C-alpha cells in the first residue's frame, strides 16, 4: 500500500455494530481485522454473550498485532420478558420469543448511545449492519459518518429490492405463486416463499421500514462479496440506491492462522486438531461436510431421511449436528443406531464446528450446505463444490447463484421452506434416496464432477486474488477507508463551525 494511503488510514477509529447473529457477527469481526490490517483501530460493539463467543478470535487478531477490540453493551431482552442471556438469534428456538427478540434488538440504541458518550474521542465511523438501523439515530446525534454493511449476497439484495419496487410481493395471491424477478441481470424465477425479505414475517414487518430508511440515509454501503462473481448485481444495486457501494469480500478469504480459523464465531464443541487428524487420514476431495449453519433446524423426520441417505451414500463425512448435542437428542433426531453404523467413516460434531478449519482441508470435496451467505462464501473461497439445501430468506437466492450462475453446485431437491409444506409432508421434502443420488452426483469422480471441481477451484483463486493487494475487494476497501477519512474530517469541521456559531457574541469594546 502507498505510504500516503496508509497515512490517511492510520489513526481512524471504526465502531462496528453487527446484528446479534452468527452470520452477521463473524463477517463484522473479519471486517475489523481487515480495517486494522490497514492501520485503523476497530472496535466491535456487541452484547456480553456475543463478546464472550468472539473473544478468542479477537485475541488471536491482537496477538497478530492488529488493533481490534470488543466493547460490551447491555442487551435489553430481559426487560422485554426474554430469558437472561438470550442474546443471539441462534438461541431463539421458541416461536413466542422471536418478536420480543427483535424488539429488544431495536432497543440497543440506548446502550450504544451511552457507550459512545463514554468514549474520550468521537469515533471516525460507525459501520452498522443493515439489520442494526437503530444505530442511525446515535450517529446522527453525534455527527459520526455511518456506513451500512450488508451480510447477504448482492444477488438477493437486488432481487428483493426489485420485487418490492415493482409491487410483485403485493400482487401475488399467496406465498407459492411463481414469478420472474423484474429488471434483473439473469433469469430468476421463484415465489414469495423463496424470495422472502429478512423482515417479511408476521410481527416484524414494520422493522423493514427502519432498515430501508437507514440504508437510504447512509454515507455508503459495504457488501461482503466480490466483483468476479457478483459485479453486475453490486453495480445495479449501487445504481438503484444511488449510494457509494464497496464490495470488500469475501472477508473469510483473508489469511487466518489455525487458532483464528478454529475459533471463528464461537469455541468449537470439538477439538479442531482431532478433526484435522481425522481428515488427514482421508484421500483428497473424498469427504462430504454437512452443516445447516447456526439457525436452521431440520424437522426431525427430515433429519432422519438425511441420516439414512448419508449412510446409503457410502461416503466419508463430517456432520455438524446442532440438534444432537446430547445422546438422548442424537437418538431422537438421527436414525436409530446411525452413529454406531457409520463410525468408521462418519464424524459427528455435536454442536459448533470449526467450519473454516474443515472447509480449508484438502480432504473435503463437497459441502452439503443450507446456503447461508457466509457458508456460501466459505465454500467459494475454499473451492469446495456444494450440495444446496436452502431453508429460508436469502438462502434460496444463494442456491440460485451457486447452481444457476456459478455452476458449482448440485440441488438437493428442496423447493420451499419447511413452513410452506402441507402438514401431511411432516417436514420432509428430500427422501433418503434423493440424498443418496445428490451426494453421488456431487462427489462424482467422472468428467462432470471433475469439471465442477475445476470451476470451484478457479473461482476460489479469484476470491483470494480479490482480497489481496491489487485485487478488486482490496481496492474497494482502500477507497472506502479513504472516503471515511474525508467524511470524518468534513464532519469535524462542521462540528467546529457550529460550536463557534453557538458561542455568545463578543461584547463591543
Ligand atoms: N459456523 C461455524 N460452525 C458451525 C455453524 C456455523 O463456524 O457449527 C459459522 C459458519 O462458518 C458461518 C456462520 O457460522 O461463518 C453462519 O453464517 P451463515 O450465513 O452461513 O448462516 P446462518 O447461521 O446465518 O444461517
């Protein structure tokens, strides 16, 4: 980096305010590392439970000499009737807590305000998650420049924006009526169920207005993606919003040491070294990794079909099963005797898995994924072809991008979110025979599988190049920081000018 650019960045202080969800905190902590690597200071502001989960990742960044830190602010949940400590979306299992959880999130502005007031010096910029629009008022009151970070794909952002703008959501008869996304760079067909907005749920719809307002008034937009795969969607979205927009990802493609990889988002419920040894003993590209991210939970019968299909596939696998933390849970959620029967070739991680440690291992040749955007980027950045199994909101869009646009995936056959299935389906839409077929197709060693693997490796090389010096995401981040440096300076002058204007006039002598 040029000395002048580094000088502009040195001394800048960023406050990063993620939504309290794993898929939002993890990329925000990544962004903190990236900013600190450019000479800035970055403080991730989150609640005590989430700070504890991410402390190891932040400590490892500090050991690497990066000026990254965590700041804790209270979560207002208990005041709204939520259990003490329920501070992350992945802890909300009961439906009745869902609305109160987001109402609590929206009340985080008061603790953020208190924290900002306690600082000896005004920060130069707040980067707030698109789902943290309540940070906008705090920034406005203190004259702090504010950027919005989007955690889903630009594909999804543009599609849902166009659907809302053209009134498609209001026109359809029900969740399942199909339509084509208007004014979109590629042909994309789906339904409201598979193009649902983040806050298109009963009880939280009104929050979307705040999200839209905060985005429309932001000093710029940051998207965790890269131009080689999403350039056209990023440009069209930036043009539609009329705001400066930077594609700075994939944040997961920047170098992590073994500790930082294993501690991403939480302490793993298994020794990462044990998984690595297990994978070391397998041939390259032979293992399937299975995870549904931090939130999605499969209906019990569907989980059993999946287990049977994996067993019938005969392939080695690592499966992160958060539904089966205890032995009793494992018996209830997995096929009877499953764990015993697959012992020689199946490794179950009961709880939080060190996902990037696994995906970056050469023995892993396929990823059965729920298509969360972070999981999608992690697969892309590590060149692992995917078996797509979306569950809700943006995950169906990520599936389309992976399979229809990038051609690095095979569909499992899921067509709608489980809540849109008829009751007689009992939550099942992929039978064990379909799982077996899809796994065979994905892990195929013939020409089709080889071509898919080669495409995935090619895109991974582009992802890494994008975040390295000279790459498009690297350049976008440089431009973003420069923009913040200028804005911060302008705001300081404005504050000084209004402070002078507020002074009493000097008496005539
Ligand atoms: N993750 C992990 N271990 C797990 C489950 C998830 O490290 O056992 C990480 C995963 O690598 C990703 C994030 O948690 O970075 C989940 O975000 P994503 O967007 O993939 O899905 P979500 O959990 O938001 O549905």
